[in-house]
């Protein structure tokens, strides 16, 4: 499984958990923001099937800055909403998740195992 696959699984897992009201997701979002390597807001109020994943995303606001992993949600009515962006290796994001919540990390691992 490559890093893009892992990022997709992690984001989809966090969206599902956030939409179910799992408050541990908020600590993970805050940890991502505090890390300096990304941003996250996982709640979408809808299926994770409507999320687009864009590798090496170039922001319109900062075209010189490449975001290695990027996910956005499109609800069909408004412009896409940013869900998660991450500039570092996925292993760093996984470590951050494991540090924030063993329960969420276990769910993420299970989804990875299921998709292998």
C-alpha cells in the first residue's frame, strides 16, 4: 500500500468518525494544525465518497507551495471544502494519530488491513 492509499484511508476513517460524533477527532485536527505540517477539518455531514484526493496540490493562494497530500469535499452545491492537507510523510501523520488516540489509530489500521 502506498502513501496516497494510506492518506485516503486515514481521511475517510476520520470523516466517518467525525460525522458519528467521535470527539477524539477534534484533538487529532488540533494536533495536525499545531504540527506546522498541515490543516484538518474532517466533519462533512455526508458520505466520505464525495471526497476528492489530489496529490501534490498547488494552492491558488500560494502557488509556490506544494501540498503533498490534499483532500477536499464537494457537497454538490457550493465550492469544494478543504478537509485535510498534509505536507510531510504519511508516517509522521500516522504517528500523530497514534499519539492523539489509540482508538482512532486502531480503526485506521483495521481499515488499512481490510483494503490490502
